[in-house]
C-alpha cells in the first residue's frame, strides 16, 4: 500500500515548492496530517530564494510576497519592486494589458476558441520592473479590478500560529481611500 | 521419512518455507527475503525450517528427494512497482489509439489508494506509463467486433513503424490492435512484416502479440497485460532460471513450478507468465479449498492477517470466485484472478490520533516487517497494533519469531502513553485494548459486509484464519459473527505456501466471444459449432505450449468451461462443461448448470432466462495431477494437554482487566487437547490467543477449532 510517514525537512519543502517532488512523495505529503511547522519551513525556503532581506510575512503568489518593511506589511515582487501597503490592491501599481479584441485574444487562442470580447476580457497584470506576469483576471468589461486576497495578518499570526505578528497592521481595505487621495 | 513437497512464498520482507513429507508431517521456516539473490533467501528459509525438524537432515538430501517445488512470491510485482523492467518497449497499435496506454482508465488514478484518499481528488494521480509516447506507433487498419475486416492493414505503415522502433533501440515490440481477439489476422500480419524488416536491418527483437498473451475483450486490459508481460514477466524468467540452477546444483531434481493467480502452477517458460504476478493471496484460498475438500465444507471464508493487510476470499458452493478484471500496480488488466479483497489493516498498522479531533486512526499504512516501536532496531517511531499486543501481554516480547527478534515492552508502553493514552486521558492498557478492538471491528465489519454482500450470512460459512497475525486476532474479528466453525491451522504462518503446494500443474486460456442462446433454441446449432471451434483452437495453442515445456499433451486432463449470463445482465458466471466437443443437445445441460449456479450464488427469484443466455468467454483449462501434501492425521488423545506443553504463566489484559493466562508451546499440544481461555499458544512463527470465555480444540489434522465456551 502506498503511503507512510514522510519527514518534512527543509529540503523536502524546497522540492515541493520547486515542483521537484515525485508524484509518490507528493502523495505522501498530501495524505499525511498537516505539519504544524510547515509554514515556517516554507517561509525559510522562500526567504532563501529572494535576493533581498526584508522578512517575508506571508507569500501571496509565486512572485509576490508580503514583507515587513519599516514596520508596514508591504507587497513586494521577487525582483524587489515594492507595491506598497498590502491593504491597498497591488494591482493599482502594476502594468496592465487588457485583451479585449478578437485580435489580441487570438494571440492566445485559435479563432472561435476564445470568449466574446464584448462579454469577457482578459486583464494581465505585470510587474513594472521585471515584467513577470503576476496575475490574470477574466471578467466582463467594466468589472472593477479584483482585490484577490486581503488576509488578516494580525489574526493569522496571533490566533493560528500563536505568535506576535512581525508587523502590526489594522485589518482594513485601504484601496478606496488610496484611490480617492491619489486620483482626485 | 522423506520430504516430498517444498513450497516457497517469498514475500516483500519474509520468505516462508513449507516442507511436507508423505505422511503430512510438515515443517515451516522463515527468513528475510533477499531481493538481489532470491535463492539465498530461499535457502536460508529452508535451513530455518530444517532447524525446527526433529530429524537431522541435510539440505542436499532434502532437495534431492523432492517431488515438487512450488514458488509463489513477489519477484515480478516488485520489478513492476520499482519500475525495473525491460526498457524501452515499442508498441504498435491501431492508428488513433496511440494514447490508450497513457490515458488508461480514470480508475487507475485512485484504484489502489485507501478509501479515505479515494474520496479526495487532490490525492489522485496516474501511474507513470510504462511505454512513453514516442515509443508508440499507430498503423491504419480496422477489424470490427465481429472479426470482420473493415479496413485492411496498411502494410507500408506497419513497415515504417517497425523501422522507426528499431531506430529507437527498443528491446521488444508489443502489437495490440483493436479487436484482435475476434480476428488476429492483422496482428499476425504485423508480426510477419516486422520479422521481414528485422531481417533486412539485421536485428532480432522479440515481438509479442496481444491476442496470444490475452485474447480477451477490453482494449486497455489486453494492452496492459501484454505490456506487463514484456516489462515484468519476461525479464523474471532469468531469475527463475537462476533459482532453478542453484537448487539443481544442490541436487534438486523436481521441476520448478510457479503459482498462477487463477489457482494452478506453471513452469517458468510458460508464455503467459504474467498470470503468476500476484499469486501470493491465491495460495491461501487454495489452501482453504483443500481443507474444504477434506472436511466436506462448501462454504468457506479465508482470512489472512499479515503485517500490512487483511485479505479475505470466499469459497461459495465449493468454488472460489474468479474475477476477470483487476489491477497490477494500478494498471488495469483482464486476466483471471482468484478474487481476494483486502483492507489496510494488519498487525503492523500504525496507530495515530487525529491532531484535531483526537480520534484514533488505524492504518492504512503500516510498519510491516519493522513490527513497531517495541522493536528498537526497526527504527519505527509511531506505535502499531503489534505494540498494543505486546502491552496487553498477547505477544510474548521474548518469543517473537522464536526469540530471534527481541521486543521491548517498556519502550512500547512509554511511547504508547506518549502518543495515544495520555492525550486521550485513559490508562495505557485501556487505550491499547481500545485500539485492538477498533482494528477488530474494522475487520469484522469488512468480513460481514463481504459475506452479506454475496447474499449469504456468516452462519453459512466456516472461517479459516491464517497469516502470521491471523491466530492473534481471530477471536477478536470473528466475535459475534456466528460462523459455522473457526479453523486455525497450526501452520497458519505458512498457510499460503501450503496452499500453493496443493495446486495442480495447469494452464488456462480464455477467449472472449459473444454467443447468444435464444430462448427458442434456434441458435443452438451454430453456438455448438462455435464453442467446439473455440475449444479446439485453445487446445491447439495449449498443446503447443505443453510440448514446449516438455509435457506430453496426452497426459494432461482438459477441462472446458464457459462464462455466461442471462442475456441483458452484466455479470457472468463460470460454468464448468463436462467434456468437449459438445453436441447440440448438451446446450440444455449447460443452461441447467448455469441456472443452478445462479440460484446458489444469487437468488432464485432473480433468474431471468426469458431473453435467453449470452456466452461471453470460452475457456479451456488443462491440468496434470501433481503430488499434493497430505494433512497430518493423528488420533485424538485426551483433552488435557501434556505437561510438556505448559510454559510459564503470564498476565494478559482482556475485557478491561488483567487475567492470569496459561501459556502453551504449540508443538507439544496433541490432537484432542483442549485449550481454554484465557490462554496463549505460542510457536516461533505465530501466536494464538484464546481469550477468556473461549476454547480451542486441536483436531486430528492439527487444526484448532476456536469457539466461544458454552456455544453450540
């Protein structure tokens, strides 16, 4: 029978993140009980992979991280570009490419294989510095920019990890306020 | 006294030996499996067996006197699981079906996972294909299900495919074309073309045709069977040869025979050697059938408790059931196998608490041969059922495997407290017994569900308990099920090897077909002709094989059979046919046999002959009677055991309290002796627990009959 205990070492977690685990090893990780220390290991591995020193509090995606910068939780790209306070949707500072025409959609799809641009558009968000594709949104035209993930870092650290958060930050969405101030 | 039959069961971890003489006196041995050189594990196991013999015997003399040597084991399945088979293999298939082997079946992504993981799609994954896509070539052709050639083979494409595969450096070529079981013409054509091309290119690569390996309906099953034959079975022949050579050098004259998954034995040169791949569990069921024949039981359930799994097989109406579809390391195959089902519950199963709910979970994974935390050298850090048994006093820590493996009770207790009983805030004994009761409950419910699922009740069955852990848990997992009788053979630990030794030499060939017997009998003439033709073809094939193995085809006994069902039903049953060729008026007898069988296995009310009958397979088996072990037959003496049999008393925990239990040495118990619980019967290879309120009588065949005191 497949299965069995698997020791979750830093090396294993690194391979897990890099997608280097064999299916059998991955299966054992998936089917085992959750390792309470895994989050720490993941942060350690990620911290080693980025070229800067700001402490990662929480990973947001493959390329984006929330780090503690001057005691403010800040969204930072792996290349080092900073998007500012994590409570403001980072997409506001990203480069955006919108595929809302037959022509642009057909760069990706064959004719008749994509959505109707008058019904649905694809928004691609790129890092202004390294031009990594950070996120893609598929929404009807005119739909507000989606704020993908606004975690409550205080609660996560205190109630889930049982630790003090590295940066103190009140849990509110500051996006609207930012827009009001920035785009008067 | 001369030993006549030697049966070897090389498991993943232990090699079991069963050696029996002409009077049914047997000895058993155990040794670690040596995957690199199986023969040395086999010799060690044999040496271990001879050590326990009361008569001094040299290995050479024993081997020389043997009449039969039967092998069953994991050589082949390990090769497949570890992906160490023949590589690379090329595949030529019908154009448009090149991806069948990669797609497989959705089922292949979860089929061998434990139930809890089957429920979670995130845990599903597909087995790595044995043949990569670039080694697969499609050729245009099409044969219909009827065998009618709709599109002829594009010979040019076949030729190109062969050239391509030669260039790729393949070591073997598999040919599997659509519906080749109905009409093999195109596969044969491909073979001819391949041979011609190879001659031109000056190479020689073996070719395997799916209709020869497994002429059975179901593309994927036929394809996988063919590929696994090449990948796993072909390279294993060499290993069997090696075993044979080594034993021959030591003086063995008997031929080596390997147990098939459908209950016969074949020689290592058998064309469809893949049918021996998972024969381990088969042995146990054959052993049960053999006991059934001796005692006159027609309904038996065989239960095998190993370190890792609990295997259950049923014999109903005197027949074990064959399943026609199964999986090997997740690959769907469709050659016949004796149906044995299992759950991941054994004596080595890990005990863990759910970190959130603190619910006790047992298995499904196990420490297998590493016993548990009580065996320090095993390096296990999670407690197991074995540890619970040591804590409860059921297992003797100083007599595990005859004392060769010393168990540490204190360590077991400490870690059990730490991992289980203290988080649950109960006493360690209470926790250990609770865990034991849980695994027993799992087994009991599974057993009951299996039997009830066939429309019977445990009251109809005799239960045989075997495997190293069977006798330890028998009382627990049978309690309250009211079996006709519970049999615990004294050779439980090597029962599978024993079962293997009862198998005749024989082969079986299946041929898929679709023959309809209409209610008005208008098809009887044609069907008769088709059946006779089918059997004739199979017989020709068989005769060829027998000659190749050096057996006179005249000396074997042919047994024709059919698989059939009521027209419109989905599950077929195997119907024995007395002889062939048959005459038209025999069709009525065949229908009658099927009706009777259906009634016994299902229910009278669900018979539905109104729409006629469908014959789905033509089957021919042949067998060559081979020497079988006799059971010991010793007249029963008085019911009080001899003084020699008593060992030091020990406390065992049962039903919430400690009991002073009598401990017996199994070897010194004589037929007729009755052991009353609480007591424990110990042997080097197994431990038999008779709890308070139970008793066990040893009968003349050296089999214990376990029952609750005062019952019956």
